[in-house]
């Protein structure tokens, strides 16, 4: 999701040590990870609900079938030439 490099992580870690302190930093990191996981799961469920409501499975199948039909027609045309 985010493209954070090693240097950025190191800077965030050092700032966390300075601002929060070494005793509370592990607790804060655990809390942030739990919060991130909770939000990620809620967004995943929301995405699934929307995909289910609009019928993306059917749309994907239709697009696949259309592409397959075009491919077959192109192969048929190239064989006739």
C-alpha cells in the first residue's frame, strides 16, 4: 500500500524514540498496528460488499468472454487469409 523505504522507517523510528520515549514506543507501535489491521479489514469488507452489490464477478466473466471471442475471431480471420 505505502512505499516507504528503509531511510523513512529509520527516521520515523528515531522521531518516535525522541517524541514518545523508549519505554512507551513498543506499546504505541502495537496499538498502531492493531488500528491499521482493523481499518484494513473494515476496508476489505467494504470493498467486498461493493463488489458484490455491483456484480463485479459477472462483469469480469463478461469481459473475459468478450476478449476470448475476439481472440477466436482473430484466429479464424488469420487462418482464412
